[in-house]
């Protein structure tokens, strides 16, 4: 959606001041798209505006959100130019078509100690390298929901890459989220930080653990999925709008209904799958070896590679 005629925020609509804008948001009309498709009656009920004023606001929102068409050729050029972050291992990069891509969400799931967090640390370092040299030349927003962020690991990987560990750590903005509310807020308020600090990677490690702990039992499953859904959608929008990469980790649960093959499925199931661009399944091999499987990619064949987790980070 392109924003035209200077209408970028709800407040820019004719007749909508800060108070009406807040009322609209509170009633769920929190984007121009939603207002553009609203009925005048619903809008005036939410804000107390006259039906006529509501219609004017809707028309302006419609104009501001007209669909923009892109040619296939242009889309192809754009995809070729997508930024990529080096994973540290050549085979792994190739499996991903060049590395972890910007403008999308890459999800890693697997059991404990599978290497999901370690990949997050590796990306935190490599994203800071210049474009074309394995990075996106930007900094990191790291949402730690499990208390497993380890600055020592970042330092060790940075040193091995010939970077100044102190400088690398200074470019990582850490949020320790203790509940889902803090986790959701950290993303809802990220926009300013992204602009000011040139954030090019958002890590959420892990995306599901707090949701799983707070929404217990079948009765709460719906609410959990809805919240998770909107959280992941927001992440996806940030990735697209700011040309940044999102990396999320996820645990697995045993799926007793599955009789053959690997009985593990990622938590959040389809909710996460619909928003995730690339899904990776991490499995432990012998010693420091890990097997990474690529699943559900929209443009790459399924495949596997073997990586090693070392003190110096991820290696082939
Ligand atoms: N300094 C290090 N040197 C070498 N290997 C390390 C080092 N630190 C951690 N590892 C390896 O990484 C493993 C932990 O991986 P990681 O923390 O990424 O797991 P995870 O997939 O995030 O698991 P969880 O679901 O528990 O968060 C350890 O078991 C160890 O094998
Ligand atoms: Mg972890």
C-alpha cells in the first residue's frame, strides 16, 4: 500500500485530531487500511464524529491506501537485490540462497541445545558487517524472553571475525521480556529505535515460550494464537518496511498423533508458518555437529546441511 498526499498516519486524515485518532485505535481501527474499509456508521459510533465527517475520513484513507502494482520484472530485480546475512557456514548460506534474508522472517525450531540461540548470536555479529561482506551494515534489536542472551558468546564470535567485540556489543539493543505484554510492546514501540539506530536485524529468542507459559490449556489456545498472530504480523511488516531481517526461535512439542517419522512439531503451528518466510529445523548430531533442514520455502527446494557449533561461532 502506498501512502499518498501526505496522509501517513491516522492523525493526517481530515477532521481527525489526536483524540479521535485515539478513539479509533481503541476501537480497533488502528491502521489506514482498516479505516479505508470501515463503514461510516461504525466509524462515527467509535468516535462520535458525524456520519458525513466519518465518510470524509474514510474516503481520504481510501485514497491514501490505493493499491500499487509492481511488474514481475521489477519484483524479480528487487528479490535479487535482497540483503543477506552470513550464517558463518558456506553450505548453510547456500541452503538459504545466500544467507538469512532481509524483508522476511526466518524461524528456527528444534529441541534444547539444538543451536537456535547460537545462530542468533552469529547473526548479531555478522549483520554489522558491510553490505556485500556478509552483513547488512546495521545494528540489532534482541528480544530475550528466556534469559539466554550471552554477551560472552557475542564477544568470542566478534573476535574470531576480526571485529572489535566492545563495538559489536554496543550495537546490540537488548530487551529482556518477562511476559508477553513486554514482548509485544518491545515490537510495537520498535519503530523509533529502528530508525535512530539503523536496526537491520531483530531477534526474538524465543517467540513462543512466554505465550506457552501464560496461555495454559485448551481454553486459552484461541487467545494465544490471536495474540501471537498479530505479534508475528507486526514483525513481518517491520521487516518489509525497514528492509531488515527477523530471526525467531521456537521450541518443539511432541506430536503423539504422528506414528511415522520425526514426531516433533513447532509450537504455534500454522500461525507461525503463515508469516514465516523461511523455516529451519535444527537437530543435534554427534558432538558439535548439527543438522539443519530447510522446510516450506516459497522458492527453494527442501534440503539439509550439516554445521558445527564452535567457540568461534557457526562453521561448516
Ligand atoms: N562456547 C561454546 N563453544 C562451543 N559450543 C558451544 C559454546 N556455547 C554453546 N555451545 C553449544 O551450543 C549448545 C547450545 O545451543 P543453543 O543455546 O543455541 O541451543 P538452543 O537451540 O537455543 O536451545 P534452547 O531451546 O534450550 O534454547 C550447547 O549445548 C553447546 O553444544
Ligand atoms: Mg536458546
